[in-house]
C-alpha cells in the first residue's frame, strides 16, 4: 500500500536534490515578499467599467475558446499541446519544475527585454490567435487601461500576465509553459479541456493522486494546491522573488488567470476556501474578459504606449534587471 501525506511540501524528486528553501505553493519567495496594499484594492471609476465594445468572435470568425471546432486550422496544434500536457504533467513533474525554476539562476533581464523576446513566441494552446505573445500582452493591458484608467496596477498586470511564457524560449516544451492549468496530486476535473487526454497520465491510476481529494484537505485553499506548472506560476514567483509592490490581488490574477476549470468551470470548489471564492475569483473574473476578448482588437501602437508601462514598472519596483 502506498502512503502519501496530505499537502506535500517537499520539492524532492528523482531528478532534483532536496533544497533548503520551502518550495510549497504557499511558501514565501523571500523574507521581504511582495508588498501589498492595505486591504483589498478598490477600482476608482464609477460603475463596473467604461463602455467596452467586445467582439463576439475571434479574428477567424469562430467562437472564443472553442476547443472542439475541427474547422479551425489551429485545432490539431492545440489538441496536441493539451495531450502532451495532460500526459506529462504529473505531480512529481510539477514539484521538480518548482525546484528547477525557483532557483532564479537563469540570468538577469528587464521585463521589457523579456517582452521583446516574446516577439518570437506563438502559443500552441490558444485556438483563437496565432499572434506573437508580446502583442497580446500589450493588447490586454491597453484594454484594461481603457476600462479602468485610474487603476494603473491593473494595467501593469495586463502587461505582465503572460510574460512567464519565456519558459518556452529557454528550453521548456510548450506543454510545460502554456495552456489552462489543473490541480495535480488529485483527480483531474472533467471541466478541463480535452479531458480524455488525461488517460495517458500515470497519476490518474495512483491510489492517492487519482482520488477526488488526493493529497489535499477539504477547502485547503488555492495557495495550497500544486497546479500544473507553467507561465502563470513562474511569473508569480518571479514577481515575489524580485520584490514587486503590485497588490496581492494583482499577483493572484497572474497566478490563477489560466485556471479555467476553476474560475470559469466552477471545478475544484471542494478544495478552495471562502477567500478564494469571494475575493480571488472576483478579481480573476474581472481580468478574464480583457485577456480573452482583446484578442480580436487591432494591434496597439507599442512604441507609443511603451513609455507609460516603463513608468509603471518603475512605480511598482520592477524596472531594473530582475533575477529569472
């Protein structure tokens, strides 16, 4: 019989040595951590948003996030990305990725240098667009800026939310970088896109990892969950490690914006707590439509708006070289 303790926090895997740093999902990245505003940030505008005319279809005339449409020329690429992700992202793999990437020893770069690198990345998991990811970052940020002009931390979150995809340019496969995230260490939810591809993941037959609660206690909270590893988790810890002063709510948007089975599919609520459902979900839901529907927008004038975001990087303490 296999015995697995609840809420595993050890980063040890067959490929990685045990590190002294606590690499559990809820650990602090540094002793200083990330400065958060006192209390929950409030949006400064009157009403929910300024008037936004959202597109009803993506640039190819299809519904957004339609993963079953085989008429979409991106269908095969996207389906393959999720198959590889669901087969290979085991719980042990995720712990190993935390140990590998949370050493922050891959070099020192500015945010703007990384965004420029993303000119060369097209996300294989996205059925809606085949644009460079750098452009999508600015499109999301500019839509948030239009809707919430006084809430500059939210504009910056829009710019930063996908920057962690640089993982794919530094040797990681896209299935370990992009796409919707899911919880490892327990049974995957049927709300995950291309759910059938989990059949190839050995964890689904594990006597603990294949159960509804797996290694977790009921309602333990999002920050106790080992989500599949990718750009969301990596960028969250980059910002924590480098002392960003973005409000915690903004950091949580970055960390959970790809957790679609939860924030859109209402899955995994047996593991979330009251704060997740009443606070974090609200902010992620607010952000989600800007991330998704802005993909049908015209390209922004990046050279014109770039100085504004350089100012925000300085304001929130991440304008210089960061450890990656």
